[in-house]
C-alpha cells in the first residue's frame, strides 16, 4: 500500500473518518495503533510480530534503564537494546550479504532465503534512538507500551521515514488527535506537493533512468549522462515526495514530523548537502554514531576517520551491497576533503561550490543505483567518453522533469526567504494571497505553503493541480525507491 | 473572507483551461459501433500526444487514412487492436500505409485498409468476420495479434468472446455491446465532444487496470503475486482460436504476431504463447509473420520497436521503427504468397 496508490487514499480516508468520530485520546491512539498494524500487515503480515517485538524490547530496556541508577546495569540494558536491534537488522538485512562474501573466501555457511521486512532500517533506528536518549537522560521513558508501540509503528513514517525520534514524537501523544479543518488543509497541501513530486516527476523520469541503468553497455556516454541526470532528479523527487506525503499524512492525523529535505541540490558544499538531504538520517548518524565515535574532538586525523566510518556505515545502512558501501565511502572521503579544505580556509564561491557538489553527488548516484559494481564501472567509463553504445535522446521527459524541479526550487527559495508572517507583506506573500495560499511555519517541518480554495485564484490553482495529476501522472504504481532500504 | 462565487468561478475556469490543455495532447472523438462498442468517430481527426506524437485521420468507413478507399477495388483488410490503430504515429508512419506503398512499388495494385480498433481481441475478428467480409470484400486479410489477444481478453463474456458450443467446438459468440439506452444516445454526442469526460473515462480505466495489477494485500511474501495473465494466456486454446479466425476468413489470412522485445536477447521467444503460435503456424500451414526475426538488427542498433521519447524505451506501442519492421515483414510475406499464387 504505497502512499501514491488509490488503496492508500481509501485507507487514509477511512482512518480520518474514524478518528474524527471517536472521542477520547486513548481510544484514538488505540485506533491509530491498530490502523498502523493493519497498514504494515498489508505488506506482509508475518513481519508485524517483528515490529512489535522490536518495540517491546526497547520499551522494556528503556524502562529498566530508567529504573536503576547503577551504571553497569544501565549500560547492560542499553547494550541489550542496541544488540537486539542491530542483531535483528543484521539477520534480516545483511545475513545473505555477509554469507555470500564469506563463501567467496572459503567459509561454508548456509545461505538462507530471508525476505527483507519493509521499513526495518527505519524503525530499528527510530526505536534505538529511544533507548539511547533514555540512557543519556535526554528523555523520560513513556509509561504506556501502547504509546510506544504506536510511535514505532506509526504508519506515516514507518516504511521510509523521516526517522522520527521518540523525543520529538512521544510528547505529541499527550495531545488530542484526529482531523480538523486546519490539519486537513495543511496536511493536504503537503500531501499534494509530495504526490506531484512522486507521480508527475519521479515516476516519469524512471522511464528514462531505468533502461539506462538496466543495460548501460548498449548506450553511448551522452545517453548514460541523460539517464544519470534523470535518476538524480528522480531519487530526489521520489524520496522527498515520500517525505512530504508522510509529513502531510501525519499532519492530517494530528502529529508533526520533522523536515527531511531542504532543497539539497542547491547546497554549496558536501557538508551542507548532508545537512539538507535525508536530514533525519544525517542527524541520527551524527548524534548516535559520529559524536560517540569522538566527532571532531580528537584531532584532525581522527575527525576524517570518523567522517569516513560514519558515511561508510551510512552507505551500508541503505542496503546490503558493495555498491552502497562504495557510495558511502565516496561520500565519507568527500566530507573529509570538504572538512580539510574548509579547515584551511580554501573556500570557493557559491556557484563553483554548488556545481562541484552537485556534480559529485550526481556521479555518486551511479554506484548507488547501478545493479552491480561492474555496470557502475561501465557507466562511468562511458560518461568519461569511452562508451561504445548507441545514443538515444529523451528530451521530453527529462526537460519536463528538470523544468518542474527548477520551478519548484525557485518558488521554494522565494518562500524560504520571505519575511515572517503574512502581515510582513512582500511580493511573495502578495502573490500567494492571490491564490488563497499562505506561508506556514512549523517547528519541526519548517516552512511550507498552505493552499486554499477560498478565492478565484486558489480554486483555479488547486483544481488545475488536481486535474493535472489525474490526467498526466503515470498510472503504473511504482514503489518508492527508499522502500527497499 | 472566502468568496464562494469566486471559488466556483475558479473551478470552472480550471475545467475550461484543462479541457483546452487536454485537447492538445488527447483529442479522440468517439462513436458507438454496434457489435463492437466505442470506436473513433468516422471522419474524425485524432491528436494523441500521451504516447508518441501522432495525428491520425479516419475516413467515414472508420478506416485509418485521409482518402476514402474505393471498396470495389482489390484490398487487403488489416484487423488489429491499438497496435494497428497506432494513434501514436502519423498516418504515413503506420505499417499499413508503408505496406501499401511497398506493395504498389512491387506492382501489386491493392489498397491496404486499416481497421484497427483499440481494445479489440481475437474473438472480435472471428465474431465480426461476416460483416467485415461483406462490407470490405477483402482480397486478403491480415490479423494483428499480441500475446495477450489470444488469452483472457478473448474470453470475457459481455463482449464478443470465444466459447465452446454443445458439441465442444470452439465458436466466437457475438454479443452486441449495449449502447446504453435512450438517455445515453441523447447525451453521447455531447459528452463525446468534451475531452475532459472522454479522456477522464479512459484515465479511470487506466487507474483501474493499475490497481488490479497491484500486489495482493496481506501477502506472506515480499515478492508480488505472479501475473495471472501469463498463466491464463497459456491455458487458452490458442491453436483452435487461430484456426477459427483463419476459417472465418476462408483461410485467406496472414497473422502478424507482435512479440515482446528484449534488447539483450532479441531472438529468445517470450513465453509459451509465442512458441505455440509459431509451432501451430507450421503445423497448420497458416500464413504467419512474427516480428522477432527482425529484432536482432534493431538490437544491434540499440533500438526497440516499442516506446517513445515521452513514454519510455521498449514500453507501450510500436514506434516508427516497429511499424517499418512490421511493414517489411508483411510485404515479404505477401510477396511470397503472391509468387505462389495464393494472394
């Protein structure tokens, strides 16, 4: 049940209808928890038990940590939580990868056919942050397992993030949920934006990127460049579109989720890129891996090593493949070089920095998306001018996709720089007002545009937008790229 | 303060604007043909930019082309589905037009009549054979089929479909498609002029098809269910279906099989339908043309017979290359038949 499918729209509508009719916070939470379980079971009901097991272990460990002041006991419970989570993740996600690699060096280990549980990378990280925060004293443990299970299994961010921390989510569970006109309006605005990114741009661009990555040896360098550019736009629109839909869905239900993307391709350095791309994962890796490794406090060499290790593991988090390891290693090296240069005052202007960053990120998508390292090599060689295949040209789809992304970034940039508050005035506020749209400010999700149909312009814009989606999106249901992680 | 009148005006303007936009990419006036269902309105000009960039013209006989053919002269009737209708390409790029040019170059004075209908199945060709033969009086008939045409679609009740009679013989049952009654007849001419409604109906069908192709809910495996069409397609008596169609047109038929294309293994048949088709053509001495022998040349050039810049490589309907390939294969077959005195 992907967010962009009609099935999900039916599911969400029924849930909102139900939440709107039920009185009492506890009942609403129970309904939400049950709906989240149903949502997860829709993929594969067998792994619902695993999800509940993870939440049960971390809930119990956090309670045990909070119940004692004895340091070694607290550490033991924390270790239990981390080992359990990483053990489950290692078994379900990395077992086949490790075994196949060990088999190549002569170790005869049995290969098991293990299906990857949907969203396991996301919910184990989400759940681990809870016990670590409780251990650090940054968060008081919740007293109700139902609350905690609802947090871990919350359907909006369950499959592909944003990776919401318990410290952000659990306090929200004290408030009443359910749809209100304002929540529906704001949530629908987010959802519509995400749906557009996914269906109108990402899925269309996939028709260009997919064949190029599937058989790169038959294409010329220029065609492969086209495919890689298409994928660069596709993965951004796909993943940020999913995040927008998740934020919108959560808002309609009554919860706030954190921002996950902030126009990352406009970054002027790689460090900035990682502050703007998959922000919740970057922050997680920083707070729970990079800083515990020593961060930048233990000398220059160790800082570079910590950056490299963090990104290497971040790459591996994406999937059990050497491609992701290479991708993580490249970004780790890139961040180390970035730090080396900035530490010595070697700075470029925003244009050169932006182009360098975008080029590096684009090239790194090649091993990330290529099915094997060998095909990644074929692609990179062709892109460097050593291709032997045939040139094909995909102008319509790529230009449309690029045009829409550029337009979105221009508007997004204007919105992000607009004065605070509608009363502040300014051309962007005036322009938006003509379309019954206002700039909203969310403490977690940042700035957004709230759409409305209260005047001629607004009704025209929203109706046209919905009609454009209905008439021009791809009807093929394409899973979100990050679902596989 | 929200203005209700302003909102409604905005919605109305958006609908008008979208009607104009949709007309640029999709302008398909439709009509009702008794015995079949919705077809492109005879005499219409169609603009189809959702896949490829085709502009097509339709004669008053419901045949593709600008010129009304003289039905008293020798003709080759081409039956098929959307692959023959070929809205994705211009009139002069369709394989039927290219075939006519080639035949005329070779001195075969005949007109190729393109009677492609979107959504047609193998059962339609058999069920409507008498009417087609009576009206068009073709010298020869070409029946274009894709792997799916011989399968489930040809067995759907409520439309022309294959069935077994009491003696267990395969027959094509003609089931007149309802025209929807008086109200429909009254409204249809108006509704069919509004592309938002015509294309909207088409889109709803597309969404329904996409929803039907989604993996089942609450499955106990991450892999989607195996597509039902392959299994059901293989379970159908395609040999008997081919024989029935051939008999319906007095065996003066050439089957054009549009096989799937894989750039890496262009000569490998996809599924048992194609293998069974090829085998039966040989065993029953049917005139058959498969596009597959032409695929290696396309693969060598990195091309696919399917797909357009706005729809994706190797995806969807025949592109210009595919139509050229089909025309070439058919003209060779018809010349072979002519040399042996059959055509």
